[in-house]
C-alpha cells in the first residue's frame, strides 16, 4: 500500500461519506467548537455526561475527509466510556498520529485506520481537531479551540 | 526587447528555454519531477535574480545614502538604479514616485494610514470590492475604526466579475478613496481598472490598485491607467521576498505625512522638530531592503527580456487548455468564470474537500494552493469553505497541465466522485 492509500483507507473514506452520530444533540451538558483556520475545518462536539460517563455524543461540521472521519470514529469510540477512558483514548490517538515510536495496530482497533496520518505532517491538525474539541468540551472551555 | 507575439510552436520552444533559468524546476519531490502551480502565492527565482543578490552581498555590501566611501556609493547607485528600473517598468513619470516597501501589504497599509491622517474623516466612505484580498480589506478597516469612516463594497456577479452597474451609485461625495484589485488572486478576474479610475476621477476620488497578481502577467502602465496608487510585491514577479513597490503620484507623496519615522527619512532632527527628507525618501525610514531592491531589478529585467506580451500569450494558452481539460472531469465546478481572466483557476470537486485534493496532488509532485486564499468574503459568496487553486507562471507547460489532470483523476477515483470509484 502506498502512503496515500494508507492515509485514505476505506474505513476513513466510509466514515467521511457516512458520518456516525452526526447532528444536534438535545440536552447536551457539554459542548465546544473547534476550528482549523488553515483549511477552514469547523466542527462542534456535543456531549451528554452522566455520572462521570459519556452517555451520548454527537458532532457536526464541515471539513476534509481526515477531520470528518476522525470526528465520526471518535464518537463511536468514546460513547459509553468514562471520562478517564476518553482521556486515555485521546492520549493514545495523539501518540498514534504525532508520535514516532512503533504502534501496535491490533491493540488500536479502529484507530489504526489513522496510522497513516503521521506520514503527512500537514494533516495531523485535521486528524486531531475533533479530539481537541472533545477535550475542550469536557473541560467546559468557552473559547473555540484551534489546532493551529 | 521584442514584444512580437510568436507562433504557438515558437512560444513553446521559448518556454523550454525559460525553464532552464529556474534551477528549482529541475528538482523532484517524492521521486517525481515537480510541477509548480502555485505562482499566485509566490514564484520561483531565475538564476539572474539569485546572482544579483549574491553580487550585492559578496561584492558591494554597505549601507545606502550614507557613506562617502566607494562601496557605499556603489550600493547606493545599484539601489537607485533599481528604483529607475521600477519606474520604467511601470511607466511612472519619475523615479521619485517609486517607494520601496516590504510588499503589497505594506504599500496598502502606507496609503491607508496616510489617507487616514489627511483625507478620511468621520462619515467618509472607503469603497472596496467583494473580491479584495484580506490585505486590501483589513488596512482600511483599521483606518475606518480610527477615523469613524465606513467601508462600502462593490458587489460581484456569480461569474466572479465586478457588478459595474452598481459602481457609480457607490461613489458619493463622502467617498474618500477607491481600492480595487487589478487581478483577483482567487478568481483570476482581470478588472477594468482604467474605467473604474476614470469614473472615480470624474468625481475627484483617488484610486489605489492592488497589482500583486497583475504585474507578472501583463504589461502595466500607471500613467495610462492614471491610478493614484499602484502596489505590487517582488516575490510574485520572480524577485526576492521582503521587497515590494508602492507607486504613488508625486502630489500624494508630497501631501502625505511620513508613514514611519527613523533614519534616512529626515533632513534635520532636533528634539523640538524634524525636517523631513524629500520624496520618496520621506517614506523609507531605516535601512531599506537593499539586496531585495537589487534582486527585484534583476527580476523585472528578466521578465522584460522574456517579454510580457509573450508571457501573457503563453499563460493565456495555459489558461485556455487547463480550463478545457478541467471541465472534462466529473464533479468539477470552476469558481470564477469571468470573461477576462489571468491564468488562475479556482475549482471545487463535488464531495472532496480541497485539502484532500492538495494532499493527493502533492504526492504526485504537484504543488497547488488549497484554502480560502485570504479572500474569505469571496468563499462566502460562492458558498464554499475553500477551493483548490492552480496558478500559472511563465515556465509552466501544457504537459504539466496534463499531469495535473491525471492526478485529479486519481483524486476522483480515490473518492469515487460521480461513480468513478
């Protein structure tokens, strides 16, 4: 597989075309906006948190395949997780796309679809936007986050 | 300099000769010969420009307008020769009307600042167009905030042309200045600036023309245009970064207060009062970009040697061919389809974000710009967050257009546009 195919894996393209958990979330307890001024990617992450766990999550926005697929995959992963587990996933994803060490693809599950991103430094910000926005929402930050 | 327009075949052979002057075009990226199609952002530099910079730094380094010694006199001479070269290049009446600045942005800031201190008052109107680059919007916004003036905007049509019929009504007794782009960096539209200037002048209103995307692609004569101000950047016309030009009619430079204070712009300084230097030195505070001006001179001479008429004819052929080929592709929509265009093509592909287009093309060795091109109001008008933009320079070839189209097919197959999966 060449690097482009590694970046645009079928899973990524499929989530881009059919994003999961897309739309407004009524009765959200947490929400935050993310913006990547370089490419104009915008998204909003909304959460309903109960008793320290993410009961429901949705996102909406527009942007490139990487940012939209990353957001979609993220929502499927963190739904039903505790806040600590969500934070752990954030760290794991961050290490995957920005790190230089070896990755254990099997242990990563669906996140492995983003393993190709680290070969495209200009696209790392696209991939991490949703995750940074999730973190901002959980920390109840008011200012829109940016990956610039 | 011969400006006779050659046959298509002769032009193509010339272009292959021109390409030899740009060492960067010989390199490869990801193992593929580079196809550089981002000339509206910046252009590659011919060896003549690099040699001029090197000559100054290795043979003549010294400050200008100061030394009584040989080197300084030589540097001063080169710097002032560069000013005269710019004067001739733009057809200005005298060299004193040429102010060296960092680039188009600084030139516009200079004019906005000075008009803000002389002509723009509370209630004044500053007329811009909907297709201005942020650098011809924000400086005026700053001045409007400071003075209590307001911005007015000449609308555009769905083809990306100025809505000319709305223009006369927007010129009122409150209009202090009109600022308009000569060639749109995101749409490629060539605006009828001579007509706009004439109409404004009939009402006594000065006009600034942002020529950043024009001077490298067509002959420009500021006296023929009769513009009050004309701005351009060196790096977009095969020259160095950090050097640019403000042309201003002498009467404005005389009327304007200094833009920045410092050395070289003064005649006599006491703590009570300062007498300013003559134009244009009044506007060139501090040690200028001497090497940049010398490099710019080499770039302008290079372009004139190639011949702007020939460059324009060649780039027009690239525009025609690329427009035709891009329209063969499924899901491609061109943004900016004006009657008169420079060799800039903005487009979107249905269902594919421009950033993804840029990444795929990059791996094919093709450099294009993706994003909002510092023209967010234009993006908003066309209802897109961003576009992909191809912009040609004198060294691009029809074969490179073919490589672009091939790479776009790869994008289309990867993303399954229009059932092509």
